[in-house]
């Protein structure tokens, strides 16, 4: 296989290269964080299905379940291997590294690389569960995609990042020039709202839950856990009350209906986990969000409450949904892991800094350098201990 020196190729919120060794180091670092919370007693057998298992919260959940409980996992993802000197996607390299981690720990790990929205992948997942694990105890739903094909009709829906009702005008940062700008977005059309709901709402979660129940592969007491986000006042117009928010509302309403079905069929639960803002390639595309992240993160770091996806998922398992845990729910029956971010005094300080943001104060009131470093790390770059001058093979072992 060809070897090449891999460098970051970044334009705005897009990075078209990733580093195999850097991604592996990322997985190892997350595993080390999870190791600090291994419980004194572990179940004889624990089985977890992760939909969207190769990056972000899904990958962190898979690592956490494996390290904390020795869980058998089935990960569903849609990633590309490297070819020639063209690198694969970071999720592919992440999964290669996770597979190695699981093998070294003697824990079974199974993978399906394909479109989780498709009927074929659902059927393949059910067959794999029957063949290997028999049933699953937890399903983590962490899918993010720009489009979805309805398996019943064949219609393709696309999502849109837009406000609803009124034009959005707000502070943001130009990811290329790193300058403070005013972002403006026109309101979404009804078609764009509908498309976003059909891609990011609860339709696919419902299909997965019903199919798993019908196949009898959900264990007694199983949990279905879709992940969501609410966010602060600053991002409400572009996020929670925008097209994405409409989709999240649909996801949460669907989950509540599925909760009743889960209790009836397997004495289980379907519960939304509202998580904190984290840095992902998807969130980088949302105006205002990178700037908000750059403001809130140093505040949380100063307080010692900043969490990455792995910290959040360790907390999800060890305090909410893991063996022997009873979830603590808010008044809308949701798990809330965004509590540190949404503390009143934290948001008050965010708002104070936000109002004072100017081109002159940007460098002191926000930490965009931390954001840039974190973004590059998603793709395996700027990881401590990795020699980026060494040529590497980018075509990894086939999953």
C-alpha cells in the first residue's frame, strides 16, 4: 500500500483529510478517560447497539460501554476507507482503532458499514444481533446526516440549517478569516422544515425501535436512548426554534410515544438524553455555534466542568442508564446531561461576554484557538505524541 505524509486540508467547516495515527490516539485517549470510572462490579453480560458509532457521541458511547462494562457492541456507521494516497474518513480510522482496542480487551465488537436509514442495514443489524449477541440491552441513537431516503416511499429528504418564521441576524465568526461577522439567514420554507424533520426527527428512530421489538432482539428492561440538544438563548433562533429544533421536537415527541411501547413490550424505556454542546463537524456548519462554543468552553474550563463526549457518555452510563442505574428525568421525561453548560451563572457570564464581543475583544472574551485545535483533533491532527512528518499508509484493514 502507498504511504504518504498526511496534512490537514481545511476550508471553513470542511476538512477533507484525516490522520490514521491521530485518530487512533484519540480513541486511546478516550478509553483512558473511561478507565478512571470502571465500576467495582460489572454485569456478567452487557450488549449495546450504537447507531452512528464512529464519531462524536456515538463513538464515545461505544468506548464507554466497552471500557466500563466489557460490553459487546454492534456499531452502525457510514464511512470510507482510504484509497491510494487519499485518506479515509476519520470515522473509519476511529473504528479501526476501536476494533483493535476491543480485541486487546477480549471484548466482542461487530460492525456494519452502511446507511443506517436503509431497510437493508436494519435487517442486517437484526441478523447480526441474532447471530452474535442474541439481544441488546441498550440502543444509543446518535445519527447525523444531511439527507435521508424514506425506505417506504423512496423519497429523498434534505435537511436545512435555517430559522423558522423570521430572518436570523446574529454574531458569528468567519471560519476562514477568523473575523467576527454578522450572520444573516432567511427563514426556511415549509418544504425545508418538513425535510429537516424527516431527516433529523423521530421517523427513523421509530422504524428502528419497531423493527427491533418485532424481531425480539431487545432484552427485557432494554433502553432506547436518542441524543438531543437544547442550548442557550443565544443559539435559540438558529437552533432550537429553527429547523433543527423542529426536528428535535419531533424526535422527543416520538421518543415519548415509543417509551410507552417499550414499557408495554419489554418493560423497558425510550428516553431522550439532552447533552451539552460539543465540537463536531456538523455543529461547525451552524452559524453562531462555533462562536458560542469559543465563549462557553473557557468559562466551563475555568469552573472545572467542561466535558467532552467521552465524559458525557461515561456520565450517561454510570449515573443514568447503566446496570443498576435509575435515570433522573426532567419534567418532560428527559435525561439532562447539559446541566453544567446551562447553569444560570454560566449562561449569565456567556451573555455578558457575548454582548461585549467586538473585533477588538474577540481574542480575550472567546478562545477561538481552542476551537480550531479541537476541530483539527476531530480529524486526527494536533494530537500530542503523533509525528505528522512520518509517511503513513492511509488504506486501512477492511472492516
